[in-house]
């Protein structure tokens, strides 16, 4: 019985790893064809609609998920965000510069 369970787990893990590799290859192929932006946009929309986890351990995702997580797929497509998400000093400085640029000058 244990031998059957071990072999089933190993077969599952092997097939998932193979599926992940194929998915990343197809994403790289779409990047070569020039569809990176469209694919990245679609992947992000699917991620939001499905309320999927944004960050998962690589070993957990390799075994439990049939496709790689969003960050891995976006790296395969070569997509980078035009806007930065999150706080930090850089975001605050950018907001301050925008606010300064929008302030009208007073006439004396």
C-alpha cells in the first residue's frame, strides 16, 4: 500500500513539473510572437477574477498547482509593470513631485 502511495505521489509531482515547464515554454513562445502585453494582461485579469494566491512556495505550487504562479509566468513573458505597487520612499517622492508640479504659481 505504501509503495502505491509513494509511486502515485512521484507520478503526480513529475507530471506537474512537466506541465509547469510546458506552460513556461508556451509563455516564452507568445513573447517571441509579440503577444507579451496581451498575455500578461489576460493573466492578471484571471488572477484577479479567480482570487488566486499571488505568492506561493515553489515546492507547494509545483505539487498542487497545474500551472505556475503568476509571478513566474510574467517573468517568462518578460513583462514589467509600468506603475509600481506599494509604498516606500520612492513612491512618496514621486507623489510629492507630482503634487509640486500641479500647484499653480501665485501672482504677486
